[in-house]
C-alpha cells in the first residue's frame, strides 16, 4: 500500500546556498540536491549512523540505545534508508522523537517498498527530510550508493559505523569522513564475528575512535546537552567557583574529556588542573570513575 506523503508530496530542488547542515561547505558537495520535507535548522548537529544491510540479531537494540544517547541535544541522525542498520537508526530516532534525515540513492519519486516506505513516510510526518541528488524517478543504480554515501558524510559532524564487514559499503562512508578529517567512530565487536570485521579493522588501524558503551555516543561524538547545569544554580546554594574552575566548566559543560585533552586546551600545570577538577567534583559538576575520563555535568 502506497503511503500518502511520500508519493504525493512534491520534491523541490535546493539552491547551493540552501544546502543543509555542513553539506554546502563539504568537498563532496553535490552539484544538484533535491528535497522532500523540512530541512534541518542550521543549529542542528548531524551525526551519520551507517552499517550493514544484514546486521546481527541484537543490532536493532544496539541502534536504539545509541540513538537514545542523543536525546536532549541538537543532534540529528543522518542515514541512507537502506535495510538493516540505516533503517534501525532512522526508526530509533523517530521513536525517540529525535530529528532524522535520509539520503536516498534514487530519485525522490522512485518507488520504495516495505518497511523502508513506512519509515520514509514517518520521517516526513515527523518534520524530517528526504534528500537525493537524483531527479524524478531515477532508479537506485549500483553506483548511486557510493555517491549517496559521500553526501551522508558531507552533512555530518561525525560518522558512526555500527556494524560492517571489511568490504561493506559503510566503510566507503567512513573513508569520505576521513577524507574531510571529520570524526570517525566505530562500535567494537566480537573478533570472530564477520559483521564486526570492518569496524574492528577501523579501530585496529587507529582510523576510528571506539564507542564502547552505546549510551556514551553523545559524549564521544562531542555533542553537548541543550540544558547544562547553570552556575547561577550553584551560587544560590552557597557554592562559589574560582574563575579558573568556572572557565574550565564553561568550556566543557556537557562533554567527556581525558586529562591529556584538558591539558591541550588550557596551559594549566598538572597540579593546578588537578586542583580545578577536584573543585568541580566537590561542586558536583564533574565526575570521574578512574581519574582518566572526566564527565562534565552528566556527559
């Protein structure tokens, strides 16, 4: 059964200065881009989530937990509306009421079947967008998928490869991400599982940063909460931060950082930085389980 919005809503061509998110400034910016639905606002942070069409049995729950970590932020989930990981991520975003945009490897008037059609319809109903560089009812030719992947990466601040074989199409998206020196993330998995051979290879080579716990995706990707703790709330409780501690907190509110990363951003000597972190921990603004990773206000 054909859905109403997807088949009845007309698409329109975007002007180059109206390309969404980071795409207009990307080296992979397409010459033409067509859209159905509502483009994401300029303040959104694109997080690409890609992977195999034939994932493991637990992949849908994994995607749900990964996407849920973005709740309460300005993140928008970008994927390609392919079966498997792509659809799981779009669906998880819709269920969590997180914005999502799909980049198609076919024209926006070309037919979509099954669950993919349902998800495309839901994206439009939720105020999201479907994008393609192909006009009308252009079919999804094999070469279109590689071209589609460069747009997924071009839109996004970071790309996460959830599951992939060593020659999976998601690894092409990963390479586009690396070509623009953007943040590449990957989920580590069982070394005996072929569906993690691609992500494990990215991690083993140092090309990608690991996301060990699904709920930490937001902080690893560097996406802050929209509503962080307010310094004003502390002063009403009699807590006064030093100027140095307030400077560090203001810079990293909502993020997770290692001690080395903090040293790179500030010229504090190690004892001084430790004293600042202790002050923030006593104030309840920073937590650390191992004195290596520091979580600023629930990061």
